[in-house]
C-alpha cells in the first residue's frame, strides 16, 4: 500500500477550504473511529485533529456510543438517515463497510472523503 501524503483530517480541512467553508464552521461526520474510542494524544486521530480546528465533529461506529479522543468527548451518531447525512458538510469514510451502507452514504452525503486503508484517497 502506498504511503498517504496527508492524513484524513488534513485532507478534509484542505477540501473544506477549497469550498470556502472554514473548518471552524463545518460539520463533519467521521465513519469509523480508527481507534477503540480512547486514543492517546501522541497518536494521530481524525476526530481530535478536526475538533482542534474548531469543526463540529460527530462519528458513526456501531460498536462505540461515545469516544474519548485525547480528552475530547465525541458523540456517536446512532442512525444514518438521508436527511441526517445531508446536514454534514463532509463525511469521512475511514473503515470498510458493506456495499449497501456505502451506497446509502454516497447517495446522501454532500461530500464524501474516502480514507479507507484499502482504497485510494478521493473525494466524491
């Protein structure tokens, strides 16, 4: 697998800026925490990095109702409705999910950053 040039948080901020949406006024949904919900400050964390920019960040991970990322609590979204997904300026897909869920998210999200380990970086 090729080494990523930028982490998902940096890509998200760059993309939001390109759309004239300052990160501190953006709503972002991170699908898959990429950790067990208790990441340490020395470890890269998309949720924590985006919250440090001022973005309002929620996450979706069916196994975690809440995450404590470097001392910052993030709330877990329990269901993904089309109207709910449409409220986010950007959805970041970090973990593999089934094709049906991916299709629903892609159809309803305004913008989708595919940052899954097995996929190339792309914004749909």
